[in-house]
C-alpha cells in the first residue's frame, strides 16, 4: 500500500469499474491517508481520524464494487453490512457491535491463510513423512530391549539406527510417491473429532457470541474422539497437510496480527444508510432510525468492542457508507454522525454509453464471462458491435420505464438473450454463434414492447 499513489489506486480501480471518477478519487485519497498517518510522528498518529465517506447514488452504479475492490487492493479485512438490519434488534436483526466481531473473524481467516502459506512447504514435507510411515511396515518388534549403561552408551539404552535397507526402501517409496505411481493405493488414517451436542439458543440483542462460547465450553468437557478411515494417498496427503499446517501455525500470533489489521486497515461498507436517516419517533416493534444512528455513533467515533479474540479498537477503521437518498438526504442524519463522514461524493447514473463500456472493457466484463462459459462447450460466441449497442440501448430503456437498477439490468438482459444458446450449447452442431442487432431484437422485441411483461422478465 505504501507504493500506491492516489493516481495508481484510481488506475487499478479503472480495470474493474467504469466511470465514477469522483468516487474513485475520494476512496483513493482515504486509502492514501492511511499510509500517511503511519508516517507522521507517533504522538500525532492516534489523533488523526480516518476520512470516512458517504457515497450517494442509485443502486447498480458501482458503490459496493468500489469499496470491495479497494479492500482487495489494500489487502484489508472487508465487511459489507446493511444498516437497515440494525433496526430489528431483538427480533430478526443484530446488535451494532456484531459487525466488528464479524470483521475480526474475517481478519483471522485472512491471517490464518497467509500463515498457512508460510508453513506450506514444511507441512507438505511432514505430511510426506507421515505417509511413508504408513506405507512402511512397523519395525518396533525388532528393536532390542534396554540394556545396562556402558561407556559406549551413556544413556543406558542401545540406540537402534535405521538400517541401510530400510533407508533405501523409504527413498524408493518417496520417489514413487512424488511421481504419482502410488496414487491408487489406499492407507488407513486416524482422524480426531468432537461429538458436540446440538444446542439451540433464541437470538437476542448482544447474544451472537453465545453459540460460539457454548461450543468452546462444551469442547473442553467432551474429549476428542478418533475414527479410522481408508482413503487414497492423494486425499490422505491433503488431510495430513492441513493437520500439519494447523500444528505449525502459532494461533497467538495470528490473533495478534488479525486484531492489529482490523484496527489499522479494516474497512466496513455500510449500505442502505439512507434507510436509517430520519427522526420519526412512531411507536412500533422496530428500533427507531435515530436509535440506530445513536448506536452506530460510538463505533464510528471510536470505541472498544469485546470479541472472542480480545478487545478491538474501532478508532481507525475506515467506514464507507452508501445509499440512494431518494427520500431522505445526508443532512437528515444526526449531526454527530454527519460529522464523522467528512467526505461526500455523488455517483453518476449509468446510461447507454456506460453500458457499452461495461459490457466490454473491465477485466471481468460480462461479455468476457459468457465467452469463457460457452468456450467450455466448444462454442464460439461472436458479438457484433451493433449487437452490443442494442443490448445497451435496451438496458437503458428498461431502466427508464420500470425501475433503475443500473448495470444489474445487463445481467437479466444477457440471460434472456442467451437462454436458448446456453440450453442447446452441448448439442449444437454449428459451434459458432454470431449475435447481431437483428438477433438481439428478435429475442427481446416482444418483451420490450410489452411493459408489463418486461417488468416480470427483465
């Protein structure tokens, strides 16, 4: 992250997201400011608050994708959560602190995967030795009993070195194992597991951790059981590599690194924040919108949350909020929360020009995905330029006439357009399909003409 300038961050985001330059610039500056904070003198470092962002724009214009790609770029723990779910605490929702616990779990998984990669070679070597131990016959019965101490054996035991014949056999088996000639052989593995009782707990505010705590408590009461299973050598190697990696990983270090990563580089994407904007105080089963904002405030301001891995500080977690704000506006949020989101950026609606680019330019472009899918059937898809324009025009038209869902409309149109090709692909004799304007119009004309039908299908 230290090597990425704001321009380079924007350039990296351009590979996946079309347009929205203002939003890209905002998140690029917020990410760069994290590195800048690490470089300032230590006495000032903790005083610099993260530059939280509110993205304003309709659905399907790239708000979530920008935040997700940003987290991958920075290799940061990332969590997306809908703010509206916190209005139902005690019924079907969750308490606000749960998002910090979830983010910590994600960070634990990330760091654990990284640590596993570091010990992968050693784990593979240990697993190979265990497989060879299973393949070679036991020689315990040939080891002589302990004898009296002597000057030659000051431990009082005669050591039984491995015989040259055993060593030679082991090396031959090792070569056969590595060359794959033993893949069809089976070995008997002994694996351990805990037979845990099933306990159902009615969820309520602040009780998300109860299930995990119960598992930990009963895990100490119920001893591990072992079972034997016969598996082929490749599968046995996979099982043993995982076991060895778990043994080699220092979980105390994993927990420490994960908590540090959450505190210093965690990103939380608060979607649908416009749903909790407003101050109505009607009675009802839902927690009031302003109440949810009050609960969010200490998390965004900076507090300490208790997790199963220890206390986690939220002072420097980056919060990216997003919402359409059709009915409400950012100024409807309580003043304290508004002040914690200093950067406001409005995303542009997508039209025909943007849809044409979205279909072709990003690395994960929709047309590229369908090319690859049909290629698995030996089928070549060819999209003429006029067909791409027609698909984009139809997407824009349907968005205007029904509901504007942005680029997501392209997914429904493409599925309807290629429905027959996808179904018939394995049995088609002609392995080349050309999609032109006439083809697109023929497949979608009836749906586009009937507005009620397009509401259901597109």
